[in-house]
């Protein structure tokens, strides 16, 4: 026992201990223990998209098509040299179809002569010179040459006017309902316009339809006729995640930039139209891309033709039929919600043979809580033949009673 307590009577010792205990309680109440920081559940916040200084803009995931941020995305705006994205898309399509080849040689006409485009971006073509299609594509994509664009258009369609008609046909097929092209290069015309949303769609289509030729957009320089020119998309130097797409500028259109960036398995497309300067279009594009990568996540739920479910088959050679995703299934959600995604399968419960491969027999619904984020069709992965006369009869009987029991 402590020395001070030895000199006290038992009653006083008891009173002393009670007093000490009371002080401990008072001290604990006045200074409660701090909770362990790991046990505190912090709210999962996502800020509003940044304000962008431009006439119109959009930020879209390239795989899911999810629009993360937008403003005036459907307003008709002048695209300037963003037009050349459609020019190269048409050229890529013609290459894919075998109608032209990269080693095709074209002779530069007077219409494509560099002198016809004073003060604009050029590949510096000369009349009568022979140029291969591959070089012209680099001149359009990297140097943004108006002369190269006309030469390429004439090689494909015979004239720039005829080529513009082909551009508009492709725009309709791609669902670019807010676009109309009058020329292949983007010099001002009152009937030449597009939207930020349409440019995002075109960028998405280029990446998905022609992934190998999209790589041209990542090239930082191109030399032709001993003249080296650098890509005008300065984000290729500033941001290692950016691997392509196009700039545009005229006095009427302002400064425009379509950029595509990839981090891990997520690819984003940003479109900024009508910014005040080259520096501004880069800065505003980076704002959008940084926001998308920081706060959103794209998940690949199924590959195309992955088996999602199996269903009973009535009257067939086989008793079960496999249903597969008709295409890759992506979904873009806030990062804080990525673990809350659910897939709900809805299929026909009474599938009867014969069934052709690719026949739509159900859907998979991707949900976040009660919200349906997307619906993707499920199809038969192969032909399923009937099992013969008796199998068909027995299958119909089984189907009848199964429907009766379910009803």
C-alpha cells in the first residue's frame, strides 16, 4: 500500500479512493478517447464536373459510350480542321474495303496545290508531284495539311465536292445527326458544321473500327520534301496518357481539340470546341480528362460471346442452350460505386428448337441499385437443331406442362 495511505484510517482510505475514481471518470468525460481513424466511415463524394471555358464540350468513355460531362454538346459549331477526322475515317473505310491501298500513287492536281491555301496548315505539295496514299494520310493526320486533304479526297472520290457527299453519308451511318460537311479540310462555310457530341462519336468509331490506323494520330512529327512538321496536338507531349486525335482552328471556329487518353483499361474521349487559345484548349481538355479518370471507372463485365447463362431447350437434340453476350459489355460508374454493380438476366423461359445462332433470346440488365445502366441482348451461341419427330412431340408436351405450372 502507498505510504500516504498507511497513515490514514480505513474510512479515510475508502473516501480517498472514491475521490480518485471520481476524478478519473470526470477526466475521461472531459477528454473522451479519439476514435480510431480507420473505423470512421467517410462519405463517398463526387464533385461536379469542372467548368470549361469553351463554346461546347463533352467527355465520353470510348468503350461504354457513357457521357461523363457535357455543355452545349448538341450545338452546331464550326469544326475547322476537326473535319479531317472524318476525311481520314472515310479513307480508312476505303482502305478496309480494298478500294484504295496505302501504296497507291496520286498525282497532285492544281486544286491540291499548296499555293491555293495561303496562311493555312500545309503538307507543301507541288503540282504534278507523285505522292503515295500513306504519305497523304500522314500529311492530313499529323501536319493537318489542307493540300494533302484535297489530294486524298480527289484520289478517293474524284473531287472534293464528291468526297464531301461521301463524308455526309458516313456521318448519317454513324448517327452524327448534327453534322454537315461541305469540304474535306474544314475551311469556313456556312453549311459546314458539327457538334461536340458528333465529334466524340466519330472519335469512338475511329478507335473501334480502325484501331491500327488510329495509331497515326499518336505520331509527333512528319517529314515530307525535307520539311519537318510537328503534330499540333500538344497534349501528346504534355500528358503521357493521351495517344491521339486532332486539333482545329480558324478565326470563326476558335481553338478546338479532340483528345483521347487511356489509363489502365479505361479510355476517355474529350472534345473542346471554341476555346480562346491553343493553351486554353489544352488546359480545358486536361481538366476534363483528369476529372474522368479520377472519379469514374469503366468495368468490362462480359466479352463478346462470353456465356452468360444456360437455358432449358424444348424439343432439341440437346437439353440446354447457351446464351452469350452479343458484344463486349462495358459500364462506366463513379469509382465509389464500382462494387455495387449487379447484372440481372432476363430470358425466355420456354425456348423451343430449332434455334439459329445469333437469335436474340433475352437480355442482361446492368443495374446500380434500382437504376438500369444498360441493357445488352443475349443470343444463342450456336445452331440448335430439333431432335426428331418424337423429341419434338415430347418437347411440346414438356413445354405445355412447364408453362401450365409456371402460370
